[in-house]
């Protein structure tokens, strides 16, 4: 009997050790050859197996999953650094995480991703689209028709990039009103507005913004960059109020529009002042592009700092700030940064310009859902201009600024009980 018991004990120990030994670590510290592709591999693993762990603050946000040959082969194919771990190493990692400002976040369901962008040509690129394509994360592209048809509920994560939800065609009127791309965009917007029975493009866009807000409130994840951030909140605040000049809807704005804004509808901003002049390339005083002194500091002096959060008590902002550096190179856009004094107290500031009334990266809740606003256009093109070629991410495989985008893509995959704040 003793011999039989010893035999089964050995089998148990061997099997348990084998299970512990079969782990593959994707490090996200400076040893990683391609941080951006690593997110794609992590996404693929969640989609295929649903057994991936995000090790917050461990080697700058590494991923660990069961080891199998197909995954190892994928890492080699995509140029992603990985390490095969033994049982003792895995045990040591868990012990280190338990004792430090670190946490294990299970990633259990790959989110279905939608990018809100028109299908026709625009003379600028989209940083999120480039990040998704480069990291090989699948997505679907939608626009106003899909939102108004009620398809948002089909998606777990929605991205808004360089969009103007106020219905003013990006306020490019002064510089590009005679450009072919501008005229085409205007014609398409007006045709779609007529098809849906709205009186103006502004009314259509506000309705779209409200549908997106309902999507978040019901549990959706929203991520926006550049003018997709402030123009979105402005549109929500101005529902039922005419805030656009005559070149956009045929009549002047309501002279009392500023006083009629409703800031209780907005996600992130309050008490802002709208810029009504159609010839000024600015929506409101939320954006700090002109007031930040960037013309004096220049690109070499433009950096923002990420906050450090408690991984065990604040896992959501910790996930969204995982990076191999806490100081990130700044970058401009139509909306370059946010005026701190106009950010609601309910929002969490995750990236700031220290000592200034200026923040870069913010996050918050609405109902059952989450939103994140990231100012600027392209993390690796400091002053991206209309008509510039897209950034080649092969040259920026370890971009900290792009990592923040991809943190948001993986965020909805986290086990839901871990997302409570």
C-alpha cells in the first residue's frame, strides 16, 4: 500500500510541476525587441486560449501565459521577445508580485473592436488604426450610419480619433475650404444628414455623440484622441443649442449659446468657453496648444509624466499607464493637451505636464462603462500636418506613446471584477 501511495504522490508532483513549468513570459521592459507587436501576441493568446495574465508593474507590465509551441512560434515570427519559465521561476514571480506594488490581472475575453472613422480618404492618418494594424489586432471600421443603426452594442471597445462632433468639419474652413478633400467630406456629411432627416450636420453629430455616451453608460469602453476628445464633450454639452457659424449650417450661432451649455452631460470637461469664430482653428479653451509655450520650448523640451498608481487598489489606471518609462515624449495635434482647471474632479489624471495647468492623458467612468481621453495626434510625429505621410511603426517598435494606446485596447479583456474602481 505504501508503494502504491508513493507512486501516486510522485505522479501528482510530476503533473503539478509540469503544469507550473509550462509558462511563457513576454517581458515588457527594455529587453523587449518589439513592444507593440507584443500586445498583438497577447491579444492573440487571449482570443485563442483565454488564459493570459497581465502582470501589472512586473517588468513594466509583462504578460504571462501557458507555454505551447504554437505561441512560441508566433513570438519568433513576429519578432517578440519571450522567456520560457520553469515552475520555480513562476512561483518566484507570483511571490514577488504579492509583496510589491504589482498585481496579476487575468485577461479572459478578447474584445471586439470598432474604430469610428469614415471609409473615404482623409488627408491624415490615425494613430490607433496604425497601432492596430502593426500589432495585428483585428478591428472593424464604423461611422455615423452604423452608430445610428444601433450597432454599437455589438462591440466591446470603441475608438474615436480625429473627428469633429460639433459639425464644423474640423474647423478647417479658413485653410482648406477650397480643397477637394474638404469639399468631398462636406458633401458626404450633408447628404448623410439629409438621409437621416436632420436639419444640420451639427445636429446629426450631436445625436451620434449621444448614442456613444449611451453605449459607454451601458458598459462600453471608449477611447478617443486628438479632436475626438474635446469636440465630443462640446457636442454633448450643446445638445439642443446652435453653436456653429453660418458657413456650416446657414445661420449664425445662438447668441446665448455659451450660457445654455449643459456640463452635466459631458464625460471629462466643465466650464469651458467655446470658440465660435469659424476662421479660428480651435473648438474651445480646453486645448492648450497655443497657451502651453510649445513654440518656445520646441520638441526637445516637450515631455509629460505618467502617474504611478497602486496596482492592487487602483488596477484600472495602473493598466492604462503600463510603460517602460514614466517620462513620455510629447506630441501635438489639433487638441494637444487639456487645460487642467477645466477637467472634472471625477476624472483621473494619468499623464501630466508637471507644474503647469496642462494634462495629457485622463480616464473616467460613466455608468457601467469606461472612457479614456489621450491628447495629441501621433505619438511619434511631433507636429503632424495635413497631408503628411503616415508614421512607419517599424521604426518605432518600442514607442512609449503608442504603448499607452495599446494598453487601452487590452483593457476590456481584463476580468470584470478586477475593473471595479
